[in-house]
């Protein structure tokens, strides 16, 4: 079932209509991106989520730790429809889908896996010289984060690194870049151990905006004291809807920008 249809199925926890963060000071608020929560869906609270992506209306999720897997997820129920389970020697990380292939990173093994999207059969592997954290694509290159302030651009045919991008906020380097999503010409990145999703200009590496997800993270900590950090961004282009969640979060939120993501 398409995600744009599934959004009408489930309604819960929507005491948050608008989640524009409270202002701290006039300078820091210049880059804050306001958003509105439009739906809340159940999410597996045992999922140590590392990657989230939408393809042709279907939601896919990857997890890490000792029980690392990739699954197609039914958004209405949070249940997993089919799975790829990694060998326990691998700590699964981010995923993305391009050209009917599903790409998966591992953390410190420095190896990625390629699967046929339809069958979930493994059809290839690729190596990299850094840790694997998040992955997305711009239609031409795979874009990989490694937990630092660097983003790596890989050729989709050879899977060799073509270039790197240093991410900065004015003159300060921005570390701990994690799960990634390419949205309307910009790279959005979870910043590990914060409640921020950063909007990055891929031409310059400059952080041009940030979303503060703290109000949602605080609710998750109340519902599940074991809830960990924000980690999971998936964009449904047709409906302009962003799905976000976190490690061990019991809820998946559908949100929309209060103004276009390209502004």
C-alpha cells in the first residue's frame, strides 16, 4: 500500500500539531526550520534504527547492534514484512535504494552490501576506507557519512570514492554526521547525540538550516525510558512528507515543513 494512502489509516499521539521549537535567541533562530506533525504511527521499540528510506511508496528500515537487519515495514502497524538478517559479525548501518538496488553500510567492518530490491538477494559488496554511518543518493552518486564532518561521494558503477565534502556551520566544522536523506537538492543529516536534523548545501558544505526535534524526543523518553537518540529520516517526495524516528523509539512521525524545503 502506498504511504500517501497509509497516512489515513492510523491516528494516535497527535497532541503535537506544531513543533516549532521555542526561541533561544535571535541569532541561533535564523536557521531553524519550522515543521508540523501530521501523523504518528507505531514503531517497533526494539528497533535500534540505523537507516530509513522510502521507495515507490514503501518504507524500508535497517538496524544495528547484534541483531542487524533490513526490513520492509508496514507503516500502519510498524510490523516487518520481510527481512535481510546480517551475520552477527556485522553491525548494520544506513541504507538507500537506487536503480532497483538496495545499498547497506556496516559500521567498522568497512564493507557495504548490495541487494536486489525485489528479491532481497545479495548481489554484490563494496569496500570503503572509513567507518560507515549514513547513506543516501542524489540520483548520480551515493553519499556516505562516517561520523565525522566529512561526506563521501561514490560513483554508482565502480563504487569508488569520487570526492568528499567538508560540512561547516560558518567557520566551525560540524562533526557526528549520521543518517542521511537527500531532499529537494539538499542533504539532510541527523547529528548524532543531538536532537538536530541539519540541512546542508551540497555545493558548499554549509549548514543552511536545522530542525530541532527535541519536543518529539522528549515525548519518546516518557513513553519508553530506553529510547535512544534521533536516527531515521525518510522523504516521500509526492506528498512532501518527512518520516522521522529514533533508536528504540515506539513512534514514527510524519511531519511536513511549514515552508518549502528548498527555501
